[in-house]
C-alpha cells in the first residue's frame, strides 16, 4: 500500500521560514524521497508478507533505482529471496549505512547488490535458513530453503564459507543467535564489494567471475513455480518479473528455452543450437 508522508527539511543556516516541504513515499517497508532524479530507495524495517510486491510497486513508481539503502532485522525468507532476485536482476547497488543493520533474511537482499557497502552491522545466524518444528516436514522445507540460498550465494559471487558463520557463529558475548562480521571478514568473504568492475559494453550486471549457470537455472525454475501459481499467491507478480530477468541472463550466457516445434510443456533450458527457439 502506498503512503505519502511530508518531511520538513531545514536548509543549513535557515530557520523555520526557510524550511522546504519534502514528500516521503512509502510502500510497506520501502520508502523514497519524492524529488526529481532521486534514484535511492530505502528498506527500513522487517521484511514481512507482501514486501516483494511493495518493492515492485516502489520500483514502478521510481522507474530507475540505483541504490537500495538497508536497515532491517530480517523477516520472511521467501519474500527476501524474491526481493533479492529483483535487486540482482535490476543491477541495484546495496548499502548498509553507519548505525543501521541487516540480519538474517535481510542479508540476501544486501548480497544481491551490484556494489555492496556495509558501513553498519551485517550479521548472520541459523535463522538465515529458517526454522522448523516438525522433524520430517520441517527438514524438507529447511533443505529446500538451504539449497535456494546457497544457489543465490553462488550467483551473487559470495564465498560459501558464509554458510559456516550462519550455522556455527563464533562465540560472541551477548550475541547468541547473530554473529556480526568484522570488516576483514566482509572483504575476505567477498561480501563488501564497493569497486566492482564492469564496462558499458558488458551486460549491465556482468560479474567479476562467470555466474554459476546451474545455480541460475535452478533459481529461475524456482521463481517460475511461484510465477505460475497465479494471482492467489502474493509472490507471483514479483516472482514473474524476477524469473524474466534471470531468463534474460541465461540467454546472455548462450542458453535457450525450447526448440522449434516443441510446446511450452515440452520446452527445457539447454545450450543454444541451430534448432533452438530464440
């Protein structure tokens, strides 16, 4: 839901008579300042149900987003996964400003950034992969989420040792469930990445190293399941867009979906050949 708030910004050395009214537009936990050429979106608060749709609405309103500024304790892991895919697919840079934090599910959104700067706290714990109560049904759900997150780590070019920090965080007094990584660990695990190399000739979010195509394919198919669920599933519209962005990246890497003469139900992703649909 869209909310419009008015913030009063005081200019340097000006009193109340010099104040300028500035509108803040909010969609769920996302907000931006409604001013010409603003390309910075903020994520402020927990990631809850419909957050991916809120991100999509904010993106439609802003048209172009360069940077997502983050301050979030985490939240719904499924919503965070789709938001992260939209951030990655739209080549948006991410930042945790000083005094802010990003924990658990939020870290997926941060790690999807084109450039990533963590001036605030970046923390992980077991909740990154969700929790379970029933030993059998819960484990199946946990395993699915675990694989989906590891795939995204590979796509976002993050060192998989981060998984170890989440499952077995180093002992820190007063922080039993969350480990806040130190600056040297952020760089060592390729989490902090503020000077990414790309050229205007390359695709907008080309990576320093080639993307893991199998991981890309699995995530694209995962998004397709949500997309095909229809309007009854709130995640469907943002998942459809994210799926199309991943499909574009697969096409850029020389993969095609379906061959000539095949129906949609028969079509599969494959390395492009002479009979491939393009």
